[in-house]
C-alpha cells in the first residue's frame, strides 16, 4: 500500500514551463520544422495529451452545466409556480468537505512532484493524502445523499416543484461527475502503488477534481440565489 | 527516432480475434467499425425513406409485407398516419445521427486523422474504443423502439415539447418510444464527446516532427474543427434529453405548461416552457448540421486537390472559413424558430448572423471554383463526387437565402422548401462527401481499388437522381406544401400529388442505384485490383505508410518527419509533379504561406 | 466524361430554373394588406438566389469543361487576382447583398409584428387542439368568456371550456368550426393551444404563426379579397396533423353579419 521510496515512480519528461523554443524534450521535436535543409522554429511546446484532454473534458462539462443553468433561469422566469425552499444545511458541510479534499489532493500532488523531481529529502509519503482525498470525496457524496433524504423528509421530491426538480437534477449531475473523479483518484492510487504513475495523469486528475470543487461552489451559489 | 511512448498509451498489436476485430484499441479498426455502423444505418434509413415516399405518392397503397414491420402500424399492409410519422422520425434520426455524424466524422476521421498528423494512434485508445461501442449501443436503443408495443416516437427528429413530453396520452407513438429516442440520443452524445476528446488531443498534441498546424491537410482541419463543434453542441443536447425523459416519466414540468387538455383530460403538468426545449435543441441542432457538412468539406477539398494537381487558391482562407462557419453556427440557431412564438425582435436578431454565415460559405465555394481554374483536373469517381458535392452545396445553400429571413420564412417555414434545402445539403452533399472519401481512401484502407466503371455509374445515377428527387421539393414548398404530412388532405395540395409521384419514382430508382455502390464495396473488398501505396499520387502522410493497409502502428519503426506543406503539387520533383510531405527532397515549392 | 458532366450540370441548372421562372408551382396570390412587402422580399431573394445559383453552377460546369483532362504540356495557372478576388467577391458581392436583403426585409417583418392591432380590429379567437381548429367570436358584449380547462370537453362539445352559467361574458360567445371574416376589416386573431404545439398557416393571407401552449399569442391582418381559403396546421401535433385544417371564408360585411347571426342561433 505504501509507495516505495527506493524507486521513484516512473516519470515522463519534466513538464516544461519555459516558453523558449527547445530542440528536444517534450514536444520539442515540433519546434524544428525541416524545410529544405533549414530548421524553422514553428512551435514551442506541446503539452502531454492528458493535460489537453482534461481541458477538453472540462469544456464539455461546463457546456452541459451551462445548458442546465439556462434551463433553470428560463423555467424560473417563465411561470409563477416556482416555490423557494431552504437548502438543507448539510450542503454547507459537504462544501467544506469537498474544499478540504481539494486541499489534501493538492498536498499530495506537490509531494509527488517533489518526489519525482528527485527531492528525496521529502520523507512524507504522498499516498496517505490521496487516501484522505478519496475518503473526503466519498463523504461528500454521502453528504449529498443525506441532503436528498432531508429534502424528501420535507416532502420535496423530484416532481414536486420546478425548484426541487432542478435541485435534484443539478446535484445528481454533479455527483455523477464526482464519481468519475473518484474513479480517477482510485486509478492514480493504483498506479502510484505500482510505481507507474505518470505526472500528467496525476495533474490531469487533480485538475478535474479541483474543477468539481469550483463547479460545486458555482452550483451552490446558483441554488442559494435561485432556490 | 522519436520516443513518443510518453504520449501514447502504447498498445501492442492484438493477437486474439476479439482484440483485433471487436474490442479493438486501434483507431483504424474503430474507424472501420464506425463505417460499418453508418453503412447499416444508411441502408435502414434509406429503406424507411422508400416506404415514406411510396406512401406519399400513393397513400392508400398496400405495401406488400409492411405489416411485418409493425404489429399495428399497417393493418392490411396500408400504412396508418401514425406509422408514417414514426417511420419519418426514425428515418431522420438515423440519418442525421448515425449516418451523417458517424461516417464523415467518426469513421473517416478515426481512420485517417492520426495518420495524417503522423501519429501512431490517438492518445486515449480506450476512450476511443468506448466511443464506438457507446455509439453502437445508442443505435441499438433507437432501433429497439420498433419493438415496443406502441412503436417508435412520431414527434420528428426535433421532438418538440409538449407533444414529446406529455407521455402516452399524446397519442400513439408517444409512449416508451420517446424515452428510447431520448436515451439513445443521450448515449450517442456521450459517445461523440469521447470521440471529440480524442480528435482534439490528437490534432493538438500528437503531430509528428515537422507537422505544424498549417501543414495539416484540409481533411484534418475539417475533423478538428468539427470535433470542437461537437464538444459544445453534444454537451448541450445531452442534458436536454435527460430533462425530456424526466418530463416524460417522472412527472416533472420542464417543458410542459399548465392547463393542457388532452383527450378531455387535464394534464398534471404545470409551468414548463415549450420554447425552452426548442432553444436547447436548436442550440445543438444548428451546429449539428455543420458537424454533418464540415468534414465533407475537408474531405472534398483534400480529394479535389489531389485530383487537380494543384493546391487550393488559398489554404489559409479555407481553414479560416471553416472555422468561421463553426463559430457563427452557434449564433444562428434561432432561424429555426422565426415563427415559433419567440419574441419577434429575436427573430430579426437571429436573421443577421444567418445571413452573414453566407459569407464564409460563399468564400469556400469561390475558393473551390477558383482553384479549379487552371488546374489539371483528373476525372475519376472520387473527383466526380467531389465536384458533385460542390454543385449540391451550391443548390442547397442558395435556398438558405430564403430561410434566413423571417419575412420570407413566413411562407416557407414547415413546408417542403425546408425539406428540400436540408436534403440537398445533408442528404446529398454530405453523402457525396462520404462517397468521395470512400472511393478515394478505399485503396489505402483495404489495399484494393474500387471498380471505376461501377463507381462512375453509381455517380451518374446518384447525381441526376438526387436532383430529380430534391429539386422539386423546393417547388412544392413554394406552392405551400406543408411538411410532415402523411397524406395531402387540404384542397389546394391536391394538384401537387402528381409531382410527389414523380419524386417517388425518382427516389426508388436512385435508391436502387445505391445498390451498385454496395455491390462495388463488397466486390472490391474481395476481388478489387490490388492497390499501390499511393495510387492517386497524393502528398499527405496517409500515402507514406510503409504498407497498404497501414501496419498496426501506422508507420512502422519510425514516425515520418514532415518537410513540406500538405499540397505541393505542380512542382518538379523526382516523383513527378508532386512532392510528398514526408519526403526530404528539396524542391522549388508552391505555397501561399511565406 | 468531363464534358458530359459539365453539360449535365448546365442542363440541370437551367431545367431547375424553369419552373421557378414560370411560376409553375408557386405561392397563391396575396389577399392581405401586409403581404406585398413579403412578396417583394421573395422576388428580390429569388433574383439574388437565382443569379447566384445559375452563375456558380455555370462557372462550375465551364471550369470542368475547360480544365478536366488537360493536354500534356499544359501548365497550371492561378485564378487572376488569386484568393483576394474571391474574398472581395464573397464579402462584397454576396455579403453586402444578403445584408441589404436582410435590412430591407426588416420592414416586411416589422409591419406585421411591431405594429399593434388597430383599436377597432375585430377580435376572433382560434383554438388549436388535436386535430381541429375551433373559433370563437365574442358576441355583442365584445368580451370573451374565460376558458376553464377543467370544463373543456370534446365529448360535450364544450370546445373552449366555457361556463356560461356562471360566466356572463361567455353567454354570448359564438363558437364555430369554420372561420369567417369580413373583407377589408382588420382582424385581431387571438391564438390559444389546448394541448400541444400547432401552427396557423394561410398561404394566401401571408400568415404563419405557431401556437405556443401556455402562451397566448396574437396576430393581426386584413383580408382584401372575398373567397374561401384553407387554414392548415404546420406544426407536427400527432397522427392527425395532416388532416388538421379549417376553412376560412372572407365575406362581404353583410354576408358576414348574416353568417354570424346564423352561428349565434346554433349555439
């Protein structure tokens, strides 16, 4: 279960933040464009596909929630049957849990980064923090479920009122994507334990997880303001 | 030698039958699987259109065997009105999603995009495999609606609420079929999102040494721009379908307002907005039609250049125009809703971007025409279909002038004029793009040439036939022939029925002509003349593969290095009038870039 | 084959244009007061679309004829002016023209939608439902009775869900299955859908408008020619969509008054 300290996880090339043209390294070979014997600098750097991929995925997810947001705004404004209700207070606790999980994930990610960078003086293992993140994520989802139960206890079901409909739809859609994030975390832990974790995988998974956080805060504000 | 292992989830060549042909991670196999899916789908969709056309020409005709398709849709083999609408809905849904989005984009794009950028495969092969199988499941779910007791949904591929949302009380065809439709489309969206993910990352991150963005072939640009559209469009339709399902089965009221009385019963819904569905649907729906055409534009450009032996008048202008189409496509969707009851000011607002989108479309056609000038045009089946694409796109495009303005739309909305317009651009031009791609790339995919004589025969019959079918639709529309009618009951439409009968005959004949293509595909696969690696003397990377069909990792031991712009034709090189992108030979090049 | 193809394109383009130029299948003559700008827009658009269509198809055909299967030794040529010419053509020739079309067309649309109905316009209500149109006239009191959805019943022929016993406004409402209007009189058409989406289309009147369930919309128009016309539904509403129609009679004022009296007696 613990990460081996003896063999650093297999890493890909260092992520290169420099904007200067390079002749080798990650994506560097796209810099030099052979043309009639002369090299022409064309492009500096290509990110690892996991990084581009996650931005693409986040763009799509954002569009879906944008669609749901506009549906909510139109539905609320178009009829007189919108009934406000108080958000279950556990939602605020859940928010803190999710925020905490982002913090723990970030701690873990930086430890892995330091480790990969060869800073062996770091004795703290990144793995426990990943497990804590996973646990906090599971607690979040459980908390969301409890929020649903609380709503049900008040007699607010999916079809009771458009406000409750949107509450369930938005929280369910978010929770579904959080499950995807949990799956990603499990994969990261698995790979770390087998010492085949790629830096880009970890970074992409973290980015996704942090986005779930940001998305949740947005949804919470939306629900709080409109519901 | 490039170590790209960090970028690609390496997959070793598969050994088992299942890994080779069924659950394959290889983008080439996935591309062929998508083509196979589109092939089956187009045969089903075309067959449905034949049934529809026979019924429209001869409404009370008992079509032999029709009762086998539905338990209650064709008593005595005569199609009921609801069955007509169900067939129409399925025809449209299958064609738009499972043919026009699948074949030019998912099939050819999956096969050729990684090769054209010089990569071993896409960066997420498992997601790619999932994208095909998810799409396949979507198709199965859709077809399953033929087997539920009240049959497929009859609400058109647009599924307007509240008809689609009120449930079985709305009439036959409004039961489980709607849920299956919405589920199928939501599943399809997920599949395509996974596909777009791969296409975008492949284009941005997987290009080989020397392959700058401006050195990408136009077909690659077409797929890349389309995948960007798909990302945003499908991501909006999916939640829309989920909300529709909830209205239908869970009693919510997203799209169903209050006080509806159906069959003398007051409906339990309240407060929903029917226009909300239209906005969500068309926000997806308009980019979707560009998703259907842009890959075809890329493919046709690519095929034409190879056959003109000359690059386009301006490569960059074409790329910018494709991109402009994509961006503008999000701003025009309200032109489907001019008379929908939406604020009339919005109607005017939407008409201006719609008119402006004519500009990039026109520039694209003009660049094509201008490039033909002074070229050395080779005539073969692929180039014929590409030229046919241009003719069809012009025809389909100019009818858009009428539909872009709310005032003229008053007379043409929901008439056959609209049906003629979209069939010419989608049903014909996009299909011609698929045919052009097939005849052009078949040698690379299967190592054999398709039969040219059969190909040309297929082309002639299709070109003349589709004009004979769809040009009259515009006349019907001008005369006020309303669409989605299973029979023409109004007095003023009686005199149009003979024209419908003419169209039906043309449709059946043109449909029969497609069997030539089907035969050619299978015959050539088995017995076609063996093809060389580069039968068309093309320059792009797909013609540089070490074997034909390409090996598992596309380029063997060494990925190519790109030395030239994509369309160096009209040069003097050791190979003739062209130099391949991967060739290090120094030639005096032809280029409009500095 | 290339030359044959070129000729085919040319022939198809010409053949396609003929029914348009001959008006073989065409819009019915306009009987409305607001239709002339629409018809004008239609003609202008047809001219522009027609010229673009013919010009581009003929150029395509000509280039195929001229440049296919070149003789050996023939050199490649570039279109004079290159891409710049095409950009200018695209932006100026087509772009400016379609924008002009759009701007002129605003008037045709504004005439209908941004002009309120006249104060003395005659109100008529049309209700669309699966699969028939019903019409209602307010009667001498000039007021429509309220619609009670819970009372709406086709079986009882209470098409509008009226409650004449408790609602005095509803007592004199006249409900009909056919629409009649006096000629040269502005009509204020109130549109209501009972169930799903429908649409109201009368080609001669140059009017098409969807019904939106849950939203009460209205149109206004004036008919200038006596005659019998058809109202057809153009928004897919179910299996009976193709058969959902009603007759619209445009009558002289006297004939209309007679008709209305007769209908009132039948209530």
